[in-house]
């Protein structure tokens, strides 16, 4: 049951890295190229990057299921391998149709930037390291079991 919850957390982390990180990077790059730059958009983009970084850090450093880091690492590393083997196929996975919502298009363009610059490979490896720790796969020791007594208090036997 613990690993199922970790799997679901891993899906959320994957979405945060791909969509949130991609959107934030695209907004920051677009704002940097704008004349004059819009400070409000830059602060929003930096706040989104900080939120994605916070989620990333909590999952990597937290004592939760290793599936929470394995799922996003698998997605990021697999997409990076596809990019290394066939650039056009990897880029075709990014939504680019004009009928797609602008926020999703921005997230896709930012994800493309992160993929082509190697940031997804870096994040994928960083997320995979906790999976290799044996202590993450073992069951947590409960302090509740220590307090259990076989005989009730006040018993003569």
C-alpha cells in the first residue's frame, strides 16, 4: 500500500516537473527577451520554479516510498534517451497544435527547452539516486509495537 501511494506521489511530481517547470522556464525566458521586462511575470515564473524545486527537494529528501522518485526519474530519463536516439520523435511528444490551450503550449515549449538543454537528464539522475538506497525499500519500524504488552496492567499472571 505504501508503494501505491508513492506511485501516485510520483505522478504528481512528474506533472510538476514537466508542466510546472516547463511553464515557469518558458515564462522566464519570454520575459527575459521582452522589452521592457515585466517584473510581475518574472516574479510569478520564479515563484513557480521555487515551488517545483520545493516539491523536488521534499520528494528526494523525504522518507517516503522510493516509487515517488522512481516514476518521475523513469519518465525523464526515458524521454532523454528517446531524444538522444531520435530527436524528431522526442520533440513530437510535446503538444504543439494551435487548438491546445496557451498555458499547455507554454509548458510544452519550456519542457522542450529543459529536454534539449539536458536539464531533464540531470533531474532524472538526481531522482533515481534515492531509489538505490536500500533503506527506502525496507519497512519502517513502528514505535507502537514496542508499547504492546501481552498481559494487562494489574494482572497477577
